[in-house]
């Protein structure tokens, strides 16, 4: 076969037949020529194709252009597109806008096309990871029924209890303290007091609130404990931990739903990016809880600055804990779950000043607090 | 890039060439463009465009593959594959529902999780895989043509399933050792029931050979920290291709690949670097490099008459419903 000729295949055998063509209005007339001695004699084998029923397929640099006609058997002609531009133009015109765009890409792409493509991919991946996937994840997590959330919470609390032994007496006292505040809506509060030096407190899905002995040591007034619990209660009420789980799985979930495919290196990259993103979302949740906590303090008639006092204590602890190198790492706000304590305090101070709270003394909370502060008898 | 240009220059077909090769002309840049356009349209349509994207991708790859001066053509359409897509969507949904429903149970009671996992696994291996392999192959084959002659698949699911279950059982009982026989016999079944018009395909590989190739490959790749991997891939490719035969009714000849370990290493190593330094964005280019390496290495028997292959009646049947099975892109390893 000669690459500059047109070849016709009748769909019955694979034998190529040299051909010539003529475009007559809406029809393509294909004459079979033997030995390239083409004369317009009437006894030439002739095939007439209705152009609107033809399908065409083009290759790189138009080297090979193939046109199909009919259902079965399918006839076809093949030729070098660059030698028959009038035929190529004819079939390109027939294609819809989208299909001709594909054909143009097949014919050849330029450097800047690829550059635009790369930019589009990077931008859309960023939008996807930064906004779309967390949003979908949060919405999905809200669909999780409450009993499931409580079970999930139970499981995570079981994990947390590895940090140290549960103090059941103090857990009950903590529960009484929390009942007095009535901070958690919609959930039965389950309070856990864990004997561990960890300076932290946390909220698990479904109304579980865990306070470590380490942070209790730092607190020196009942209103700070209220601030701490109000902060954790805000996590519970806003289902922060569930949302966080939702956000972390949604990137995969959407991708696999769209493509039916979860494998590949893109998955790993996506995970890394989502992880980084997760942190900044977690900071948003913390800030929200801080702000809710000072509002709760205000509502209870307690001084909102208790929140700042608590944070001050945590900041001092941070300084104690860290040597010079660690401090500079701590300053990298983006890589931390909690916003830098200093920033947190400043943010809250300006908010709490606007509240103009008239603080009252709560004797019951104070006595419950003192019970909690008493050393355990073991 | 240079490599691509050289290939296009030599596109002219030499009529009296003794040795004949399959030729692949795909270009990384075009492939990249198609993937980008597919990606944009899939995202904008919230995933619904995916089957059409798949059709475009296959049309491109098929149409850049040449045998005896003529290109292959994929006639499948997005519309056909949409049905399969909806089904796969449903399965993925089912999987996630099952996963989330069992996640809370799992933490309290691991046995529940294992039961769910086993049920899912059994369904996948005994039902879904053979179904998808058989009908997926049937669909792809029946939508592929060359010079207007259609490929066609004459297998029936019952006999395929019998074979599959037998070797799957052996695989499970032998803790995976039998998988080489499962894979070889699957290929044997599919190829021996596939023809391009009057040209018949067949496969004569033996599971034992594959087992030894795999065993040696795993072992050597492991102790050479992966440096043997290109040679291993080459050996696997040799096994798949060199045992494949075509026959025109009179003579039966084997395909042959000339792929060397060095070529395989060069392409894989550069692909690896490209992927690392482009953060994965060079994927279309690496893909095309691999296709080019593999397809261009396949030599086809020169004494078979490719100009007189006859179309088989009933080879092309639009209304089979096989398109439903062309889901999840189960690509066989051959």
C-alpha cells in the first residue's frame, strides 16, 4: 500500500482497493481504480456515501485519516489527511464543536496548550482540596445518625484511655459540674477524668468529654474550668470531630465516585495535601470553640477573661516544654492544629471586652471545683 | 520528543518489508490534551461525562495503533458505556455504605468487620470479577475493527465460569500459587475464542512457566531493591506475547516480541524520574512511552495474508448488553 493514495475497504474482506473520490453536493463518490489507471469510465466500481452518515477518525499530524460508512458491514476509506485537506475540512465541519476540538488535539498540541492544561489541573485540584472536598465531607458527616456517632465516640474514648487510668470518682464529679452548666445540647454528656500528665482536654463524637489530670493541675479557679469545658462543649455541639473525619475521607470519596478508581500516585499526593488542609480547618474549629466558650461564660455570668487566663497557662506550659528549636517550630502556625496561643488570646481579648460582662460568684460551681481539685486517695 | 519525530518521518509503509511489526504512533502531548479535556468535562458534569471520556481515550489509543498500514478503530460510545457506569456507581455506593455501616461495629466488634470484608471479597472474586472480565472483554473486542473487519468473541459465560471457578479454587487452596494458572487459562480462554474476521487468535502459555517467571521475578526484584523489575516486566511481556498465535485457517504462527531488558529499564527508569519531578503530571507522557515500547516491539508473522481476511457474519452486534459489564476498567494484565 502506498501512503499517499486513498484506499477503500468494503467491510467484507480486508483487501485494500485503490480509490479516487469526488465530492458531489452532500455525497462522496468513491471510484475504485485498478493499477492507478483512473479514467472516468462508467464501468469503474462506484460507491456513493451520504456525507452526513459518515464517521471519521483522525490520527497524530493527520497521518492517517479513516472514514467509516454504514452499520455492518462497515465500509471505510483511509488516506493521509495532509494530502487531502479538502476531505479533512469536509469531515471536520460535520463534527460538533466538541468532537472537532478533540480532533484538533489529536492533530497536535502546542507547548502553551500543555501549560494551560497544567494550570487548569493545578487550580482545580487546589479548589477541590481547599473548598469542595471539605464542604462535601462536612455535609456528609452531618448525615451520620446520632447513635452511630455515639458508638464512634465510645471507640475513640477507649483509645484515649490508653493514656492513663480512668478516675471514676472524679469523672462523676466532673459530670455533676457539667450538668450544672448545661453546656451540651442534644447529647447525653459522658465525662471522663483521666489520671495522666497530658496537659489537654478533648471532645470525642457523641458528647464524650475527656479531661486529663495534667490540665486540671494548671487550672486555679473554677471559671477557668468552665471556660475549658465550654470550649470542649462547643466542639461537641458543632460536631467538630465528626466533621473532621468527614473532611479527611471525602477527598477519596468524591474522586472514587467520579472515576470509579482510587488507586495510583495521585491518591498519595491527594492525601498529603488533604492532611495539610485538615490542619488549617482544625484551627478554624478551635477558634470557633474559643469564641463560643467566652459567650457561654458571659451567659453564665462568669468573667470571660477566665478563658484568657486558661490560655495564658497553656502558653506558659508551651514555653516550659519547648527548647529554642521547638519554639521556632511552634511559631509555624500553619503546621499546628491549634492556632498559636498568643494569637488566640489577642483575638479573644478584643471580643470579650465588647461583652461588658458583670461577673457573679457561683458558690455551687466553686465547691464542685474544689472537690475535683482534691488529691485522689489511692 | 525526538523519538516521536523520528517515528512520524518513517510512517511510510514499505511494501516488500520482510518483517512486520505492530506500530504505535501515540504522542504524549496529544494524549495529555485529551486527558485534560476529559478531566475538565468530567468535573464540570459532576462525573457524568466519564463514559464518554473513556470512549474518547480508547478511540485515540486504538486509532494510533497500526497493523499493516491500517489503524484499529474503537466503535464503542459513551452512551453504551453509560449503563455500565451507572452500575459501577451503584457498587461503589454500596461499598461505602457497607463500610460506614460496619465502621462503628468494627471498633467494638472486629468479627463483624471481618464478616463484612469476607462477604464483600467473596462477592468480588466469585461473582464480579469473572463477570467483568468475560463481558468486558467481549464488549471491547466486539467494538474493535481493523479495515472494517470486526473482532469477535465466541465464548460462552457458562464454560468460562466453570474454568474460572476451577482455577480460582486451586488458587485459594494453594494460598495463591495457583494464580499463575488462573491467569494463563483465563487468557487462553479469551484468546482462543477471539477472532478478527477469519483470523483466529490463540494462546499456548503454560501456567508453570508463568509461575517460575513470577517466582524468579519477585525474588530477584526484592533482593536487587527493584532494579530487576524492568527485566521482570520484560519477561512477563515475552510470556504473554510469544505464546500468542494467529491462524488464517491454513497456517498458525506465533507473535514475537523483541523487547529487551535494557529497553525496558531505560523507559521505566526515565518514566520514574519524569513522574517524580513533575509531581505526577507527566503521567500521560510516561503512559505513551510505555505503550510505544511494548506495542512497537511486537512482531507479527509475515507469511499470513493480511489482505484476505474475511468478515464473519454476526461479528458486530449492537444490542448485546455486554456494555454493562465494561465497568471499573478491569484491565487484565495481558
